């Protein structure tokens, strides 16, 4: 998560990379996980996975204008596969949280999930 957070922070906090990302249709604004939002890590991972194609294109177009550490993390395919694996592991938990937070959840339904 820390590498995904670093990439998200870079694109949120630097004007040019943020503008480059917004130029792509279908790109999403990076989100950082928060302590008070239970599913925010899942959302941050989802956005990273969806934006990775755009991140790679931005690196190809503007590699010399970007932080080398961020470029290395974006181009690291292992990080991308780990993010997908982590997403698969978090998905059942996110579904259970949604069920438990619904308006008509009973104790039996919460323990069933």
C-alpha cells in the first residue's frame, strides 16, 4: 500500500502530473486511504489499477520531467500484480462491510458473511 500511496500522492500533489492524468478520458483522481473510511484502501487500490495504463503512458511521454523513484514504481509490473492480488483478498471484506452497514442487516446476516 505504501508504494500505491506514494504514487497517488505524487499525482495529487504535483501540478503537471495531475494535469497530464486529467488529460486522459477515463482517468480517475487518485485517492488516499483514510483511517475513518473502512473501504478507502480498496478504493485506492481500484483507482491505482484503473489508472495504471494512464500512468505508464505519462511516464513514456514525460519520463524526464518526473521523479525517478515514482517512475520506477509505476513501471514495476510486480507492484501492479501485487495490487491486483491485494484487491482480490480485500474484496470479500469489502462486501461484508457493505452488507453489515446496510439499513436492514440483522445479526444473522452479519455472521453469515
